[in-house]
């Protein structure tokens, strides 16, 4: 029997300290770089979106590559692209961690629409609140004090 897979992952990560650095004028180019990197790992970027301080990606991943390795490649090469092309006035980096949430094929269009509407969505809800909601929705245990790097909730 041949091997078949359909592994969809909704990936979310932010700029370091959630600084608003992702300018709308070059975000689509950034998503193109991310998509090209996904292809390096036999994956594909089905949808990308976000706002100034974070991105959402719907990735179809290949089982030959660990999800963590694919995300590391995407984050590393995209930050290199941002810095090489002087897209920000200071050195750019992503936060250390990320969220990776499984998506069924039957829900992929809903997730694509969600990613498409990030600007509207964040007019009503902060990234922090959105991310905490994702963790709760996916029943991921977490300590609020350590969800975001260098942030301590008292």
C-alpha cells in the first residue's frame, strides 16, 4: 500500500514581544517566502494572514518532516528575509515559541476564512486574548504566567 497523508496545521506565532513590525505593504511578500520554505519540506502554505504583530498560517505538512522542524525553517528563513531586505528599522526576530493546532479537512475553509479576516477580528480582540482562547479551545494546559516570553502576569 502507498503512504498517503493530509496533515493540516494552523500555526500561530508573533513578533518578539509582540512588537508591531509587520507592515501591510510587504506582508504578502513575507507570506510568499514562508510558502516557499514550506515547500522545501514537501509541504504547502494553504493560507497566510495576520496583522502587525503576528501571523497565522494554514499549512499542509508532510509526514517526513517534524512539524517543529518545518516551523523552525519557516520562522528562521522569514526573519532572515526581513533582516536581509531591511524591512524593519531594527533587527527583527520572532518570538521563541509558536502554537500549532490540528485542523480537519472539513474545517479547512473555516480556518482559511478566519485567517483571511484577521484585521477585522483584531479590531475587537487582542492577540493575547485570541491566543489564550486557542489554547483553551484545543484543551491545552498552560500556565498564564508563561504563555508569552518575557511577560509575567501577577
